[in-house]
C-alpha cells in the first residue's frame, strides 16, 4: 500500500526519532510512505493567531500537491493534522481559485491510520516481542481529537486508537482521565511557567494511575512533556507510539531512536528484558 | 452604575470571526474545562460576556486570548456551538499589542512565521535564535534563565535533534506569494 507522507517541521529536528520510527514501522508493515514533494510548514498556532489567510493558505498548498497524487495524506503531528483538516474543510466549503483542491484523498493522522482494523491486524501478526508488563498511559493531547467537527474524532473525550494499538503489542494500558488534557505546548517558549504547570498535572495523574511511561502521538506534546520535567530525578519517560511499535516488531533501529530522548526511556524496558 | 451595551463591537467580532457570540448564555462550560484559567485575567465565558456588552478596550487589552493555549476544549463543549477558540484567534489578531505577561507570545509568532517565509519550513535553530534576540536577553542573563536554555540546546544538539543547516523548499515562490496576500 502506498500513501503520501507529510512529516512536518519538528520531525526534521527535535522529533527526528519519531520520523525514523514512523518510516521503519511503516516499512515493516509493507506501507510505502511517499514524502510529499516540496511540502511547506502548516503555519501551526502562529499562523492562525496572526492572520486568517496564512492559516488557510499555508496548509492549502500542501493539500493541492497531495491532491495531484490522489493518495491518502498521512500526518504524524497532531498540530499539522488539525491545520490541514481545518484548511481542507474551508476549501471544500468555499473553493479558492488560488488553491484548486478537489478532495481526492483523506487526510489522516498516522495514529488513526495505523489503528485501522486492517493495519492493527497486520501489526498483531508481526509482533515478535510483546511488551508484557509495560504499564503505559496513552496520551492523545488536544489536536488529534479537537474540535471533532474538524478532526472527525468519534470519541473526542475518550479516544481509544492508541489504547488499542498498545494492547495489540501486549502492553498494559492503564485507565486514566487525562488522555486529552492540554500540555500547553504552544506556550512552552513564551510562557514556560504555564506549560510546566499543565505538564505537571498530566504526569501526576499518570503516575497516580500507575503508569511508568507515557505514550505520545505528537512531536509538540512529546517534546513539551519531556522538557517541562526539568532536572528532577523522578522523571517519567515519554515514548512515541511508533517507537513502541518498532520495539514490539523487533526492528533494529529502536536503540538509536531511544538514545535521542531528553529523558532516557530505556530503564523500564531493561527491567522487563525488552532491550 | 449601569452599562449600556455597545452592539457595534459585538457585531464586528461576530463578522470577523464568523461566530455568533450573542448566542452565549453564560453556562460557564467553556471556562470549567479550560486548562489555563489560572493564568487569565478573565475566564473565557466572562470575556465573551464582555464582548456582548461591547467593552472593547478591556477585551482587546485582556491577557486571556494570549495565554489561551488553543486546546479547543471550549469549542468542543459549548452547547451553543460557538467556536470560542476561533474567537480567541480573532481577538489576538485584532489586539496588536500584547499586555504585560504576554509580551513574548507575538514575538514567538513573528520569529516562527519569518522562518516559514524565508525557507518554506521552520528551521528550529534559526527560529529559536531570532526569538531569543527579540525577547529581553538581558533579563534572561540576569535571571540565569539563559543558562537553562543553553543547556537544553546543548542536550538537544548532543542527541542529533538540532540540524546545523537549514533546508529551503522547492517552490519557495509560492510561499512568498502567500505572505504577500496576508490580510486577504
Ligand atoms: S460554553 Fe458556550 S454558551 Fe456556555 S458560557 Fe461558554 S461560550 Fe457561553
Ligand atoms: S482553547 Fe483557549 S480558551 Fe478554550 S479551553 Fe483551550 S485554552 Fe481555554
């Protein structure tokens, strides 16, 4: 199967390990990721906070490029995903001559795509190293689910795609109530005090629920959840969901990905003999 | 004292945002779920009431739209279907000057957008440097905040998370055109 892939800017830098694990996992599942040629930044919060045209047009250019290929557009970053979906919704409601988008494809978040029945089945068949005993809290954050009229999320207050994936890998998925609480990622540079407070609340809830690690599906959330924990000695590791997929599928790149984390996530894996 | 509502401001916001702020009946659901109320001067439902009453100066000088994290919780839950996060966008766009406590937020947006304009994608290292020099670097040196930031930068670099050279996309002229049409 072939799909278009829009990595987004973070995956070229701070979230490199996410990009590497996405490509490796999809490769192992026989899914060909074709990177969108000449893609540009979606504009993120800065565009929609500043100017409506920028917020519409920056993602629109990518949509038009993808439209030409006609393959579903897979997006691993929740912020990019929402910006692309919001722009798409507007273009379909009110076509813009500058961006002739026909809507020949579906824009999908990578998590939701890999959690589709067909793909979960493929994953289940290929699990070599079940993540038995690893207690994880699935953290979805905001923009993969909200607002549902744009994202299409059917259960925006209690999404289950990542839970299903992690369970398929044999991990112990804990129940908790902060799956979709905001981590304050958009404020991390300008008001780190606010972001830190939100991150602390999320981690406290995860720990109380018995999680030893968080799992993330967004480069903004992941990096914010790591950096806001500062230097404390009781830090909670935060995996990308595709890293755990790669681990369970027995892929060779895993060690390299995990080494890039600001909070070393290898301890709980060593304890369980997973690495 | 009585307040006579000034509807022109309300209508202006409704037109610019495309959201019917007048539908708000103050149920407080938006503010109950908002994760950032502790850092706001007015919780979201109060700000919307102020828009209804036409308290223009106060609304446009409020910290609330700036510290709003764009988490979309309010928008998802409003029983009247008001896209409150969208109204926050409109207010940020109109406010031009950010009040004390939010000064660095528009500087961040500017550095971020400049990076896109220059290369089509955000080059994190360049964007962070531009942002740092836009903000009060001296205050950061004095408060030793700069040490923390430099250390974090080094930790990222060490792990291969900082690209040394930026990439410019093919088709940058499209991006230039988009920026020329800003405000359209
Ligand atoms: S949730 Fe909607 S109706 Fe209720 S106070 Fe907020 S904006 Fe008004
Ligand atoms: S979008 Fe803004 S105002 Fe609405 S709940 Fe989130 S932080 Fe609060």
